[in-house]
């Protein structure tokens, strides 16, 4: 059973456009929601993360929007660039429970020049 | 130099063979993890370890075993490899710092091992 559901599976965006990736979860005990970015041939790397006490977190062109009541969170990439082309994973964990991370199935983003 | 290293990077083996994947880290983290990545399935946790004496099963541990030889080393074994264990395997470490403003929970991944079981 997938603890974190991610969509879409793949996404193609024009350069300068906005990329949006969505995730949903069921376990209300989750209290840490990171996004990881993975380039081909590399391991995933932390991109940005949020905790449920805030509804939005922005770092440069990357923003996480968090909706606690809907149990959903999303990654927005503004002014998407070809260098953003990668696979993105959302994840969820429970702090103090042992740091087990539950990852989404990933979204392959292609930004067309 | 890479903080989390994995060896080998690529391996092709035959059904029934015993395989060991190794992971070393220089980050000084106590927590280490093994994941497998499959297309369309994302990253799934196989085993995790909080210290040398603490090893726990993840969601897909069947067919795998692990050994935490030292704080810096965590190896994954496939006792008798089968074709559906063909996947990309990642080792990760994590820090867990709790400060006055909350904590940090970041997983640091190695470069991965591509395993093919024929």
C-alpha cells in the first residue's frame, strides 16, 4: 500500500513555465514532508522540505504548498528551466519514529527549451 | 570526495547467486538505510539501522539481509538472487538534529548500484 501517492508520473513543461507536482497522504501522524530531486545516474538529493505548521515554504524558484486538512502537498517550480529536468520524489515521515521515509512513486519532469 | 559511496556501481549476476552490495559513509551519521528503486514504484525501504546494534526491517525486506559492520559501513546481501530483484539500489544516511526551531531530517543518498539478475 502506497503511503504517499504522487502525480503525475511524467510532466513536460516549456521553459519559463510552471511545473506542479502533487502528493497526497493518509497517515495524519506524518509531520515532515520533503521533496527530493534526482538527476540521471545520481542518487536523490533534498530539494526543499516543509512541516505542517506552515502552509507554504519558498526557496528560490521552488515552493511547497501544504494543505493539512486535505492531506495534500505540492511542489511548484516557477520559471522552469531545462536544468530542472529530473525526477522528483515527494516523501513523508514521522519525526521521532525512527526517521522512516515513505517516498512517492516519482515524477519525471522534462523542461523543453 | 563523495560522502556516501556504494560498491559496486553496476553488477550483473545470475539467478541463485549470492550478492553483497556495500555502502560506506564519511558523514558520521548513525542512521543508515537501503532502498531499492523501480520504475513506477519509487523508492522503497528494504532495511534501516540506527546504530551498529540496531537493525530494522523496512517494507520489502524479504529476500534481503544486512550487516552493519561499523558506524560507517552498511552492507546489503541477496542470499539467492532472483530476477525480480533487478533494480537500482541506494544506500542513504540521515542526520537528525533537533534544534530550538525544530529538527532536520535529511537523507543523503549514495550514487546507487544497478543490479541485474539474469
